[in-house]
C-alpha cells in the first residue's frame, strides 16, 4: 500500500542561543514553575509516528540518554523513559533553540517498506513535554544455574 512519509526534515530557528545558555533556560523554567526537575534529552535512537484516519495521530521518540536537571543544576541519568505526544501540540510548545545544528540518520518503515531518512536541526527547549515509562519485561531470571555447572 502506498504511504506518504518523511525523507529529509530540516528544522531552523530564527533566534538561537548557545547550547549552554539553552540548558540554563531549562533550569530557569524549572525554578519559575517550581518543578522538582526538568528533562534533558541528549541523544535519541529513533522513533515512530502513527498517522491516519483510523487511529490516533501520535509520535514516540526513543531516547538513548536522558537526564533530570534539578534547580541547582545537578544532573541525574534517567532510564526507561520515552518521549511521546502529538506533533502539532509538541511543535506549539517550542520556546527556544540552540545554535548547534546536528543530524540524525535512520530509516522509516511503513506499508510500502523501509526507506532511509534524515532529520537535522538545533537543540530545542519545550515548555512542556509528555513522557511515558518504557514497557518493563516480565521475564524472570533463572533461579538455578545450568545443569552440571559445579562452579
């Protein structure tokens, strides 16, 4: 089945700050809103988007490195979190961008197969993001060692 998809996406900002200043702006927002912390997504593995008339339109981004950033600037690695939401809502919540453009290369899969895609742009500051916990495996570790393991 034929499906329209992303090939190359470039995001540009008319006003930017350094990456360090953008991180400071995140901390300022955390303090102003009296939040316990903000989330800093340093790198991503990819993600996917659902579009169509028969299902909710949504995206999920799978991060590799996420940090909690506390009001005092302290950073703590977070595991098991995905970035989710709807594209139009997320793009309306962008409040800042940094001056360092980076690229992501991956693949896009759909009904018509897999194609290479690229996305590029600056680091972005959002006024609000939606996240969810990654599914947790229900597999149990073995109770006993392998048979005939005398170690």
